[in-house]
């Protein structure tokens, strides 16, 4: 059973402690990236680390981590809402706000894939684009399929 947190702030602080450690670079499929010599892992930091952290949070299915059961995107809530755009936005915000460097998320644009030419074959329902505003005046533009 996972650790119980009395407040959302305690949960965020527990994630913040984990994020302070060295982060190994992942490729687009989530595989570890080695240095050119192949003997050590590539390390990621700064804005690239934050991008990777957010990518990882959104790729993680809520409940799949025994250590952090609240971490990840709640695909079940999205599916149960029949892909209601308001629920999609709520769940993306909830997931990304777990990262200690994120101030807020806004500027959402959601498009149904069946309404986009050439996208009918995808099993995903929506294309979602939004901006992530960090505490130190950086903005990350993010796009994903839901």
C-alpha cells in the first residue's frame, strides 16, 4: 500500500524530493540513453529534464506506480467521461501540477482527430495542445494524443 499524504502539498513535496536526484535521459520510447562510449547513462538536467519529467508524468497511467499511486494521467476518468474535453483538461492539469517547477498550465486547444484530415485511422480521440508555464519565466509548448 502506498504512502498516505494529508495534503496535496505533502504529495508534491515528496515528488520534489525525488526530482532533486540525478535524472537519466530517456528516448522517445522511454528507453534509457547511453553515452557514445556505451559505458554510462546520459544525464539530463535543466529545461530538458523538466520536459522529460512532464513527458514521463503524462505517459504514466495513474495507479501504475506502487510507490506513487496518485502519479500519472487518469485515463480511466477520461474514458469514463466519454472523452469530455473538460475532463481531459482537468486530468492533464492535475497530472502536470505534480511537478514542482510548474506554475500553471493554460492555452488549451483540443481537436477531435476524426475532424482532422488524414487522422481518422488513429485509435486516439483527441489532439491536445497546451502551454506549461514554469516558475522562472520559461514556457513549454506541449502536444499529445488522448
